[in-house]
């Protein structure tokens, strides 16, 4: 599959939507988006892009769970 920046951004947007629904009792949509973008930041310069949305999702869930505990 060929890398598509727009697909990656769409995947991140979908991730924010899913996590906002999942953590709506603890976080505002802006807070969830901030966590996702913080987790995405280290991957911005990566040359291999295939798994970035999945890695960001795992890191984001871990942070949100840790902060809500």
C-alpha cells in the first residue's frame, strides 16, 4: 500500500472520535485530541508510516487510562 498523508490524518481523526466516545465521562473532546496529538508527535519524522495510527492509538489509550485511574 502506498503511503497517503490524508489517510493517516483521517485515521487520526477517526481515532479521536472513537476515544472521545469511549472516554466521554472523563475527558472533553479537546483533551482527547491533545493526548492523541502528543502521542503522534514522536512519529512525525518517521520514514516507515504503515503502523503509526495503531501505535498512536495504543499510546493514547494507555495515557487516557492512566490519567483516569
